[in-house]
C-alpha cells in the first residue's frame, strides 16, 4: 500500500461521521511518508524557482523574517526584479530558530500533487498543501487557528502540537467577528512523529514546535463547504424563477410586500429539497477546473500511441449512463456524451487513475485510435493531460 493510499484510507471508516468537522484525530504510524517529499526535493525547488513572499517565507517567534535577511534582489536582462535566496543566510536564519514555510508545494512537486488530488477526490473539496520545516523548539507562529480544516502528515522528525478547543465554532476567512484567544491549558498535547497523521478542524487553536532537532511536515488545507456556499449556489439556480427575477415591491404596500415575501419563501423552500446538498456538491465538482496541464508536444491531437499515459486533471469529474445506454460525463464545467463502449474509459479516468491509452483500449475493447480520439476531446477541453511517464 502506498503512503497516499494509506493516508486516504485512514480518512474513511468512522472518520466522516465521528470526527470530520467536529474534533481532532491522530493516526499513529499511518505509513512511511519519507518518500512523499524529501529535503532534496526542497533544495531543488528553492534553487530552481523564484519564490517571492508569501510563497516562501520565514517566521521566528510569530514574526515574519524580512526577505532581505536571506535573499537579495536580482534584475534580469528584461528588467524584471526578483529575489535570489542566499543559502548561507538562509541557513543562518533557520539555525537561529526561524521556521520555513512553502505555500502550495502541490503545484511544484508531482508527488505532493498526487496526494492533494487523492484528498480532493475523497473529501470532495479543494486542497492546498503547504510545507513547514523547522530546526529548533521555537514556535514559529505562536498560538493561532486556521479558517480551514487541515490534514497534517509528518515526514521527518517530530513536532509537539498543543491543541485548544475553538472559541468560535466554524470561523470563516471573511467573518463577522474574530474569535477570542483561548484560556487555560490545552485539551491535548500531541507529539507528531514521522509517519503520523493529524486532522484538525477549522477554529481549533494550536501552537506547534519541533521537539527533537529538525522537522519536516506537510499541512493539507481543506477548503470548507458551508451553508453560505449552498445558499449562494441556490440563489443562482433560482434565477430561473420569474418570482425571483421580479422586482421587489419596494414602493408597494405592506400587504404586497408580505405577499411577495411569501412567494419567495415558497420558491426557496421548494429549492431546499431532499438531496439538494448532493446535487450542489456534484454541480460544484463538475465546474471545478482542477489542475490544468499541457500535453506537449501533441498540439494537433493525441496520437494512437499505446504507451502514452492519460489522466484527468479535473478532480470533480462525474458521469452517468442515460436511458439509452450512452455515457454522459461532466468535468470542468463541460459535458460530453459518449457511446456505451466508452464507459470503461470514462470510469477509469473519473476514478483518478493514470493509465496508458493501450490499457484503456484493452479494458474497453475499443480500438486505440478511438480511445485517442476520445482523449483528444478531453485534452482540448483542458480536463485531461497525457505524458510519456506515469
């Protein structure tokens, strides 16, 4: 079992009913995550990418370290200015207690991207993975909370998490009030060691520090899906109603306003039918553009090559078989209708598999050129990508 599979499987079972969105949960020794992302990977990314704050930043005792303390400006021949990391000064800042944060590492590293994609399919939400590295027992950020749930995997070393219950339930990024800091002792003090995984709902306060030398961990931020999101989507759906589109009776009598409000309430109540949450989640998933990727050098269509590998880049893809046996697929805000023999191809792709065109042809009993034509449609619509390697 791979580390990614083990992590996703841990988030099944009783987790959705008992912990998700409710309380923290620790899974000791889920898997060996050491190959998911390494120090060499981090060195390569820092050396080869232009990582301006806030993409890459350092924190020490809750204060952000100024960029000039570990980087210097460089003017390119096209007169753009960027900052080159100075390894010696970077090392010095980190040895003096700073923590390093690299945001959205899933867009810089294919292995971490695969992890994020697996979580997105399983938890049905967008995921951004940030990396944290530290070398001392200083708390880089102090006591704080996040406005999104997190899944944390410890890659190397150990970190002590002091966890406090929320002082405001389910805080939002744009909220009407700020939570008060917690008082008293933490409800839990956990040492996360290499191979462990932790889930923390939004709003739960925490302070984190390395305990035994250097530490490396990934924090997967889960975009919350709230009632406000559902209501916003419903408002757009209800534009089909003449009652909703009608002008409010702002100059009418009180009786007219009450009658109009009653009509709106009837429309809204009908829209909140049993199953509307699943309908909303499916609609949102199929509209998600995912993580588009080019398929160079195949700019004129995907060739009938058995050895080309294909995957969907839109994680919220959804499909069904209609009354005439045709396969209707939705992804990236678009819809396709394929003949019945394409079902196996669509099913493999919608499950998030990376599979060769040759294997798809064998599994579906379709000729390779027909599979390549189907894949060409999806690539042209920015919901799939092909490559020579998996």
